[in-house]
């Protein structure tokens, strides 16, 4: 699977791959940060979906912080 869709499988591997690529090239920081934030946002969304199988009391306590992180990550990606 290519690095473009790798964020859906392994956000850590995608982040490391892009960090190495941007370190070796004089790339502006903002696009590099955006490329790294996208798989991070995907991984947070994946956790939110996985929480569907968690007991309701825990899910209700965890959903607000998780969604806050997802929204912040998406905002950072869009505003870059």
C-alpha cells in the first residue's frame, strides 16, 4: 500500500515516512505539518469508531475529549 493511503492502516508508519522525507528536503514547515496531521486525525477517528464496542459509561466520558482532538486535528489540517 502506498504512503498516500497508508494513514488508514498505520498512522505511525506514515508519520515516520513523511518526517524522514521532509527532513531530507528543504520543505516549508506548514505543508509538512499538514501531511503529518492528516494520518493523525484518521487514527483518532478510528479510535472513535472502535469506541462503539466499549461500555457506555466509559464511552460517554471519553467521547468529548476524543472528538475535541479530532476536530482540532481537522481544523489544523484545513487552516494550514
